[in-house]
């Protein structure tokens, strides 16, 4: 009888330990549909204190399509990683989209999940297909690094976002020869 009680007690102890381990495991993160990814809580609201970044987008080639501002973790592994992968891993990712306005000097604002270091990208999706087209679309990054044939390092585009609303300018780049660069007359600022 004592042996049986010990066996039952041991089984109950193992079951309790398994329940504790399950309750301590992180809950699975549901990845929203593609059209909604990163948009929840991403856009700034009037009078909001931050943490956020107000981005002045300059050097647009034309007024066609959409602008997509995205916030990524400031490390090479996660910078420009697929949104689905970042969201599933519980990593910071935010997205704000808008039609390209009819005037130069468009301002967009994106909220950060907390104060810290992040990397920003702006896509000028000229045909509105939701993808980056190397031959047609434009791109810009925080700190306005010089672009070649590959994405910039996360360290080159990383910026600190504090508890307030930071302000930066991003100059758009379009295909020029084998690489990317700003249009003639577009001024590159904050370049490293």
C-alpha cells in the first residue's frame, strides 16, 4: 500500500510540474492577416507624447502609389525581416501606410513599443502592389545612409527613440545604375 501511495504521489508531482511548466511557457502569438500586420497601435494620435517618431519624407519621384513606413529592431538579423516572422517571435514591428500626397515634404508618424533603438524604412510602392520592385519603387532609411546593391547594416540606420516624439527626415532613393540613390536635387541629411 505504501508503494502504491508513493507511485501515485510521484505521478501527481510530475503532473503538477508539467502544469507549472505549461503555465510558465509563453502563449503562442497569433499572426494577423497580411493586410493588418504591424498596424495595430502603430499610427500616432493627436497630442500623444510618445515614444514615437515623426518622419519627414522628401525626394519622392512622383505622386503615385503608397508610402509604407516600418519600424524594426535595430539589429542585422531582424532589420527588414519578414513581418510574419517578427510578429510570431514577439519582436517589435510597426507599420503605417498612406497614399502618396500631392505635395512634397510628406510627414508620417509611427509609434514605438517602448523607448529604445530601432531602424526605420520607408517604401514608395509606386504601383501599390504591396511589394518592393527593384526597378520601379523607391526606398529610404533612417539616418539616410548611402545605398549600394544591398540593404544597409542595421547599425547604419539605427536611431534612439526616447519617451517623447523624435523627428527625422528620410530622403527617398530610387534605382540609379546598379545601385540606389536620391534623385538629382534631393538633399541627403544625417548621412554617416
